[in-house]
């Protein structure tokens, strides 16, 4: 298609149309991910390149964006790859609405990743998890944040699965949760119907859940007539609120009252380090999942059990979640082989 046959559209308008088109096709968390990854391209278009019409986007300009984003964000190759992959899908969609020239998405060059680049290292280790949980159990027992951390660490479930839970999905007598895929009611599971499963809980977790429900949970029904397990005064918790709670309580200064970097905490507040997501030492919900999986494996829970409980394929588990060192794996094998 020639330039004259394209229909003018601004980058920001194209992005909004794209996100709207994907609603109903993907989960809320996936849609939020698209928004986050594409917002840098919109910023570059407006503040750096002065690109106000997607028709003018070219392979050369895409290369300029790639270099700018790598340097502006000081990004690791794996992060840059994720953002460029999202951009490539977006540009391909723009081709379908005559916003850019056909085949333009193929001109986005992806970074070459080494094996170590492919693995994200941010993990909440068991020692730190216990410190956070000990604090919450002592000073914020059965609070919203306490329940979030207990469930994420104990079950290793994804954020989307956690927010999907209803009161009826919790069986206190039989001590388990039921995860259900309900995309038509805005609570899909990552792997769809195959992500549905029963998740066993231990008695201490059940005691905390029972107390949360009886004492602290806000009784509220969502727009689908369901009773969310995790609520705020506004209804079912959204992913951003859960992330914010995790960022808040996993800051070392929060649960130890001191900063490992020896920053004055009042100065941190003034420098915006006090904004939970900006602390360089806290972790995300997915980092808790990664740490939980590793913790189960280090305690010699069979990989097949971990795979089923956390709803992750064993190949993905090995590549992205198992953070045991080679030495730790060797010593675990030694225990099984010592009597042979």
C-alpha cells in the first residue's frame, strides 16, 4: 500500500484503538501489560521524534526508537525484547487498519539473547519471605496485605488467579481453594480452563483466612453478583491494587524499620523512594511466585507436584522459575543416590 492510500491516525489514538480491540480477547493483566509496554513508544513519538501520524512511521524510525528505548531505560536485553515484541504486534495491527505500510512490523529487529538473558533473576528468597510474613503475622494479622502475601507465597499462584477468588472458592472445612476460569466475568485464568484446579492450604493459612473473612473483609458483591474473597471499599481488588500492596510490604524498611542502603527514610520519602513501586529493593507478585516455586523445589517437593500446584509446565518451570543453584541440585540428587 502506498503512502497516499494510508489513513492518518496519531500514535496515541492508534494505541487506544488497539487496546480497545483486544478487550475480551485477553485478560486484564495482559491488557495492562500492553499499555505499559506501548506507552514508551507513545512518549518517544511525542517528546523525541515529533511523530504525530503513524503513516510516517518507517523502518529507520523504528530503529531510532529501538536505540532510544534501550539507552533511555537502561534496559536489559530481555526487557527490551518484551517491549519490542509488543510494539511489533501493535504495528502489525496498525497495518490491518491502513495506519502504516504493509510489512512494516517485520522491520523491527529484536535483540539477540544469551541463555542468561532469557532468565529473569528477581526473586523473593525464603529468608526474606519469612521476615515479611513474620512481621505481618505479628503486627498486621489477617489484614488485606497479610492475606495477599500468605496466599501468594504458600500457593505460588499468579496475581490474576488470586484476584479471581470468591468466598465460595474457599473451603475452610476441607482446607483448599478452587480456581475457576471465568473470562466472561472479568476473572480469567492465565491458562484458561486448564488453569482450573484445587489448591490445598495448611491450617495456619486457613485460620488467617477465616479471621480475615470474619473481621476485616469488606462485605461487597461485584457487578456479576459474586462475593470476592479479596475486597476493598470499591469492590473486588484489581491487579494494580494487589501489586501496590506487595510493593508496600516487601520494602525492607517496612518490615525491618531500616534501609539496607542506609538511606535516611525521611529523605527517601522526599526523593519519592517512599512511593512503593520506586523502592529498588522490594519485589513484585511474580517475584513471590518465582521464589515460592524455588522454595518448594529446595524442600524436595517433586517437580510434577510443583508443576500441577502452580499450573506451570515443567519446561517453563525449569527455564524461568527454578532458581536453585547447580550445587543445590547436586546435593539434592546426592540424597536420593546415597543408598544405591
